[in-house]
């Protein structure tokens, strides 16, 4: 029985290694095609990797670049946004996303944000959600170690240092936890989408016959607030609300 379990484990390990090697090879092939200027075939290879369940910020970023070079701006923005969710602090992703957004029709000024909220959001974007979680665990582990040293130390001065050091690290751990939660809510708690129709009339209610409030165009990012059947309630950066069909957008 033990031999069978070990054999099965080795088979699974070998299979996972081969699968990983295959994906790496496909990704390299996509990169070679991109460098040769065959952006359509490169994007097809990147998409096939995603269909296999493998995703990364680098993969979405390269796919966005392939679509940008193919002048498919909406798909480029969609994949840059997906890359940014996985790696929010990457400057190359930010730069290319801004570059792609320069090509869309709608130029929407965001609502002004209170300065401390803006600072908190900017600080939370320094690391990804997973990175903030690791930082929180590491800091709390250090604080626990400091309190253990506090209880075992004989010197009063050293005990004070360990005690106040532990308090500071606990505070830092709590802050990093909330920063991670804020980052997670920004990227995963708020569902967003990119419009893929050349022009979209935003309706006053989830009904084709309802009033047209305003028009948006391909490549514009919207925040999804609610869903009724084939309709999504959306909000744009300036605060305007309305309804659009789910068929006219792709979720980030």
C-alpha cells in the first residue's frame, strides 16, 4: 500500500512538472511570436494558456500588449486591468494602461476624493493582497517573539524595550492587515467591467424602452453595482449611474 501511494505521488509530481513545462514553453512561444510582430497568433497562445487555468500578471500584461499592438484597445485595457489586480504596484502595467486609455473616446474626470482616503488607497497599492497578508503574518510573528523575549528577560531596561517593541509591531501588523483588506476590496470586492460595444446607451432602468441617460464607448471602465437578468447597474468615475446589458461588457 505504501509503495502504491509513493508511486501515485511520483506520477502526480511528474505530471504537474510536465504540465508546468508545457505552459512555460507555450508562453515562450507566444513571446517569440510577439517579438516577430505576429501579435494575433501571440494573443491566441496567451489566451489558450489562460483557458488551461494558468494566470499571472505577466501573462495578462503580455496579452494586453499583443492586443494593443493589434489595435484591439478594449481587450488591451481589460487585460492590463486584470494584470494590475494581480500586481498593483507594477509601473509598466500602469504606464501601458494609461497609454491604452488615451485611445478611448470617453474622458471621464473622477470624483474628488478626501486626501486621507487617497493616501490610504495609494499606500495599499504598494503591495498585492497576498503580499500584505504575508507582511501581516511576519510582523505579528515578530511581535510574538518580542513578547516571549520580554517574559524571559531579566533586565528591566531590556524588558521595556521588548515590550514597547512588541506593541509597535502589533500596531504595524494591524495596519498592514487593514491595508491588505482595503487592497482586496478595491480589486475583488468591487466588480468592474470594460465596455466592448462601439457605443452604449446607458438606460435609466433595466428596460430597453427606458430613457437614455448618456452614451459610453468601447474601452470605458465601469463599476458594477447590481444585476437584474441581462442588465447590470453601473457607475462611472464621475458618479453617474445607469443600466447596461451584460452582453456589452466583459468583467475584469
